[in-house]
């Protein structure tokens, strides 16, 4: 891969030229990771680009969020899937990250994805049943919200179901995207939760590894250590 091609991945800037000129090893290493990102492998390139757009949004880098989202869309990601990913970020990292991702998706004049008919507030027993199925038991963090702020629990439940169970972005890819962004923030426990969810929704170990590797150029090799621990813990548990 030539230097000009690397600029397509990481931006055409003076800092990249200087970095590539530092040593042959630096150029070879950056070329290797860029070739991985650019290729279809266990994950499609468009999926990796989407994950990197989300990582960029988490880091507050608007131009990079747009760059990688544009590349994902150009590579074949459907705009409605990109908007679904942005909505999922509302649950995972809040309003600002969701906004950055949504602004990176061009408006195409399509109709809203859902109707706006009134939705009945879910009963607490329904919420408890759902989280028991997800986690194998009812976590204390769920009952703590139920005891003191049931509105926040309803928010969590509805956004989680909408983001991870149904929608234009497959549940498998939704979980893998959360694996990637949690790897970028070295969040081992969250990596494990969503890696487990991804496996249950059809992902394989190679896809988990590749989702985490997407974080390495943008968060350093430190992203890989908790990611590897999380993935290997699932292997040892038989998941």
C-alpha cells in the first residue's frame, strides 16, 4: 500500500507524512493495519469503517466521524443502518456522540423508520424478565434503578431493545459495534457483555477479534489487552 493510499485511511496531513518517515518499521506497521481495515475479512470493510466512525464520535472527532461514515456508506452500508447505529449511540454514550454520528449520515429524504403512535409504558415485570434473559440473572444495577428511578430504567430498557434487538442494523453488528467502542475505551466488562451478546446473535470469535482490532490504531495497543481478556474469558466459559 502506497503512502497516498494510507492518506485515504488516516487523513492527508503533514503529521502522517512525518510519522511515515520516522522509520521503515513505522511505515510497515501502519501499512499493515491500514490494509486490514481496507479489506473484507471476518468483517466487511464497510462494517469496520462504521465501527471506526463510532469510535471517532466517542472521542469527539467530528471530521473523522464523517470521514469514516462516508467510507462505510460508499462501501455499501445502507443509510438507515447508519442512522440506527447513531440511535444506538444514544444508549451507549449519550446525546453528543449520537449527534455526531447522525450528522455524518446525509439526509436522503426517506420516510421515518418508525411510526409515532403512542407506546404503552412497559410493566416492571416485563423489564425484569428481559434483563434476566439477557444477563442470566437480574443484576443489582437493574433493581437499584427500579427502586429509585424507574423512569431511567424504562429509558434503558426501551433503547436497549430498539438498538440491540431490532432495526436496520442487524443485532449482530449492533453488538459488535459496542464491542469496538468499548475496546477503544479499554472497558473490559462492557467488552465481555457485548461480545457475549454478539456470539449469541451469530458472531464468531474472529469477528470479535477484528472488531477490537479496529480500536487499536485509534486507542493504542492498550485497547487490545482488556479485549483479549474479555474474549478469552468467553472461550474458557464455553460461550
